[in-house]
């Protein structure tokens, strides 16, 4: 599901901003962009995201800057020289590879570990990390609420699509029943043609072969399984828990039965219903990719 949550905060001489953004994905792919000078953030943040989410491509960005209370901070010239030299090497290497990088900003360089030296940096960073972890709970909560709202809307859409699949399944059953006299007449005509053109043919054996053909054309099992899948889909949608992967698998099963039904149709009306059914299942499958 797609969602975004942002927040800002400030305390103890630092100001920060969060951005948590997620888009659809088959699995859970987490990307964390955090200041490297604040230790102890990535592992707990990743753990909280993993516990709260099961699918999606999710990016968490945290920006932290010192505010006016850090006026006694000072540059470390040696660390700054090292940072600038590394940037120069990276840019030169990129040019050799035919890549053009955006110019480094002063604020980005100041954010590198050790460039900006302030009294009590380690202790302050530890305290700041704890503050940020506490502050993140509200961001994750807002992100979850947005995903839940989208989930409720998607459930309504999927409910409607499952209802349409159920309607088309009933229509397929009616078409299959209506084609029965036509199929029987076709088999009788086929039997007569065979007997008229085959001297000494075993009539009972021919009848058995035609009976096998009739069984192969029967779509009762496919319709029964489609109805069972409809029931399973409704149960999953009513659960209100992460069901995206299960619905994805179920959509594949829907499609398999619809394909078999079409291959057995041998009737214009049943074929038309089967094609409509496949279209409805494909629409459902596309929506399922958005489900947690």
C-alpha cells in the first residue's frame, strides 16, 4: 500500500525531520537513510518497521541539524580535509565512469562524522538517539493509519470484484447447464457418423469413448472450485489482517480454473462468460498487489 508520514521535532540543541514513505511491493524492502554520526538508530528502527509491516518498498529518511544551542561547536580542520579529499576522489572516479554527480553541499559535509566537533558529542548523540526513537513512534503510527485507510478503501473495491467473480461463476454454471442438450445432441450425431462410416465398429466401445469426451467437457468441478475460492476470498477480506500474499495466491488459483473452464467450453455463451471471468480475475489480481 502507498502511504507517507512526516514529522518535525527539536530538543537539546538539535532539530530533525522524519519522512516515512511506502509504495507497493511483493515483499518488504526497507531503506533507511539516517545520519551516520548518530549511533544506535538503525537496528531498532528496522526492527520496529519489520514488526509493523509485511509488504511494500519503504523508505525512511531522517535529517538532523544543530540549532542555535550548538553555537560552541567548532570545525575539525583535519576531519574536514579528509572529507573533502574523499569527495574529490569520489567525483573523479565518477567522471572516469561517465557519471555526473550533484555538487556536495556544505550542510551535507558538516553532517559527516567528526567534521563538526562539539563538547560532549558522544554523550549528546546517545541522548539524541533515545529521543529520536521515542519520537519515531508517532511517525510510524501516522504511517500505519494512512495505510489502514487505504486498506479499507481497497477492501471495498475487492469485495465488489469478488462479488462480480461470484456472479460470473453462477452465469457459467447456467451456461453449462443450458448447453447440455446441445452437447448431448452433438455426441449422438458423432456416434451416428462413426457407426455409419465404420464397418464392424464396436458400438459399445465407441459409446465409451464418447462418454470420456463428455466427462472431459464437464465443467462442474471448475465451477465448484471457483465457488470455493470465492468463499475463501471473502473470509480473507473479512479477517482485517495482512492477507496480501494469500490473496495473490488465490487470484492465481482463480485464473487457473477460469482457463480450464474456457478450454472446456465448446459453447459460445460459456466461452463468453469464461472470458469475462478471466477479465474480472485479472482486475482483482492487479488490486491485490496493493494489499498488505
